[in-house]
C-alpha cells in the first residue's frame, strides 16, 4: 500500500509522508469517547497513541440526540500537518490510483 497524502483533491501532487514524523502525523480524540493522559486537545502520533476509554461514556442506543459539540464516536481523528485526513478504504484506493498502481487504475477507470 503506497503512502500518500492528497491535498485539495489534487491527484497529480502526491506527498509521500514519513510515518516516523511525530510532529506531522497525529491522531486526536477531541470528539471520541477516548481520552489522552495529556488532555483531549493533544495530538499524538499513532505509535505514541493511547486508547483510554474516557470518563464520558458512550450513549446508549436509546439516546435520541447526538450533540456534535460533545463526544460522539469511538474513532480517532487522524491529521497530517494539522489537516484532517481520510484514512479508510476510499483513501487507499485513491492513493493507489494516484501513484499509478496499474490494476487499480484499470478497475477505477472501468468503473467510472
């Protein structure tokens, strides 16, 4: 899987991030039901990350209101150079496509 940062939807300008860059590659728990010992506003590199269930419990299924101002997910928020990043399956396909992976390009082009 290629390492790739795609900014501003520009597939022609791929940045290859250094996974050891503790300053640029961080995860945040501000809106998740996790906590960091250094505070929820801190960003930690994934290798330094903590997975501590926070004091604010996840709401039950019966909870009808979801307040965005509060914690609302079990996911951490990844950022590169302070920019929110998508790191799921779509991001992986885009990274392979943008870096010229032949089979991915063929399948995506055929699908689109």
